[in-house]
C-alpha cells in the first residue's frame, strides 16, 4: 500500500530578486508542481532567526510520484529557473503526518 509523503523545500531569496521571485513563486512554480501531482500544503516565510527564509511543502500520493518528478526534465528546468531567484536550496521527503513538518 502506498503512503502519502511530503516534499519539504527550503531556501533563501537572492538580494535584489525579491519582486521577480514573488511573481515566479506565486504563478509558474505552483502551477508546475500541481501538474506533477504535487499539491501545495504550506508556505512559510521566516522573518527572524537562523532559519531559511522560505519553507514550502507539497503533498504527493506516494514516494514514487516525488522521485519521478525530482528525476524529470521538467524539474530540472523548473529548478534552474528557481535558482535564478534563490540560494541555499535544500529538500527532503518525509512521511505525511498532521501539523507543521520541517
């Protein structure tokens, strides 16, 4: 039986790229993730502390869905676009559970 998982991503926004980043992250990025069967679950912006500025979560039906996407040309292209706006990118996949996951 397949179990739902969450793809957790974090990063910092490049200085001077905030406006372009915001346009990309609210339009093209979530649309591309949804097409890959990854549903947005949360987005956090940190304003204080020693944490990544942005943390986003996407839920998938199973681990295979996430692995297939992360190994796809579509992700490679999207990741290159994202890299123009961010730095310090990290991701991990965890079993889905209720509440905030980091």
